[in-house]
């Protein structure tokens, strides 16, 4: 499928893939949108349309609009699913989320184990890990599973800061903003906020809508500022200090389960029952195994995409040089020169 050859049915497919993108990347912490995009076969088109948006503006905007609408629908669907399930089965949902995170940690360990001997990497890891601990257990201690009903200026500034920080996940491939939300202790509050915004007709809907728009607006302002102000800086840092950036992301991943559990236990609505404990334990173990397999499959597809991307220029070069790597223009010039030499030799013999 090429962007300039897309028809109505293709845009519908893009919309549906966008739904899957939003549903999985927001509903399953540890699964980045880029990983899902690679698996469903839309990552390359996504990158191409963003990179060349002004070259063929109308075509690229139509593609990105279809994808964004689908992503929004999927994100809201994920928010409703997590919020409703957590209300009735909090321990089981907590087991699923922690199982998913543990699977991601196992996958990250297998990727990073070759760099475990570097002291600098571990300094970065522990620095980020300690900062997250201070923020969650000292600055924001006693945090609940919902945002405050009357947010103060500090709350809005905090959301703008988190938005500014999570904008880095837009630039660094493989970093998942849902994990960042978990590490900052706002994953469930954010999901609950999205659910409340689209729960039309609910009790105190308008008053909650005003509060939610303030919080979401603060987050989006920080997020957009981050993209425009630090995107180039983060890209340069990632290119130069790639391993250290990966260990910083790993710190977020390791901190996420502890922060999530702290928020769950601080909630007055969290409860454990015997059936939940049994089902939650089984689902948690399954999620660890499935997440490891899913991430391995995603990595495999990513490698295949990289090989394909590298092979395309090589194939074009081969075509330009006659298919066998030989420069046809150079060969023709050599043949012409040889022909001229033979003519000169014949002329000398004639004389």
C-alpha cells in the first residue's frame, strides 16, 4: 500500500489499525505505539507521512487524520476497559498490569545484558530510579487513583511537566508513555479522566468536565511544548548516548510496578478476594509469558523492517549499475575508448 495510491477502503483499514494502535499502546503498558505499528504493518507509512508531510500535504494529512481518529477511538476504548474492570476487579487488573510490566522487564534485560558491565549505564539507571522514588514517595506521597477535584496550580504545573517529559516518548523509539505514566503514578487517574470526559450524562458531569479539561489541557500544553522545544535535543542525546538513554528508560520500567502498587494500596476502593487472587495470579503469569513472546515478535518484525530499509537503497544502486553492481556508464565509456584506440591503430596501419 502506497500513500499516493490509497482509496476509501485503504483509509478504513488505516482507521482500524489506528484503533488497534490506541487500544494496545494505552491499554497495555510496555507496548509502544511504534512496536504495534511494526506488527500491524503501518509503521513505515507512518514515518514516511510524518517525514514528508509538506511534500504531498493533502495525501499525508488524510492518512494521518485517519490514523489519529482511529488512535483516539482505541485510546478511549482502552480507558473505559481499564477503568470499568479496575472498579470491579482491582486486584486481578493489578496482576495483569504488573505481569505485563514484568514481561517487559525480562525483555529489556535480555536486550541490555551486554551493557551491564558499564558503570556509567548503572549510574544513569540509579539516578533516574531514585528521582522517581523521591517524586512518588516523598513529593506526591499518598496519591489517590483519581486526579484532585479542585486542582491547585502545583497540580497543573506537575501535569505540564509530565506532559513535557513524556513528549520524549514521541521521539525515542520503543519508549512507552504508559510506562512513564505508571512511573509518575498517573496511569489510572489519566485513564479515569478520559472515561469521565466521554461519560456524557453522568452525575456532576459538567463540573468534572471543567476540571478534566484543565488537567488534560495542562498535560497537552507541556507535551506539545516538549515536542517543539526539545525534540532535536533528545534526538541528539539518543544518537550520542543511546545506551544511557535505554538504561534511563529501564529505570522507569523497573519503578512502574512499585509506584502502581503504592497507588492501589492507598486507594480506599482497592480490595482482594479469593477468586480475584486465583484468577489474578493465573492471568499475571500468562501476561508475563505472552508479553515476552509479543515483544520478541515485535523485535523480529523491527529487524526485518530495518533489513528491508537497508536493502532498498542497495537494490536501487544495483538497478542503476546494470543489476550486477557494474557501472554500465563506465563500461560504455571504456568500450568507446577501446573502439577509438582500434580505429587509430587501423589508421596507422593504412598509412
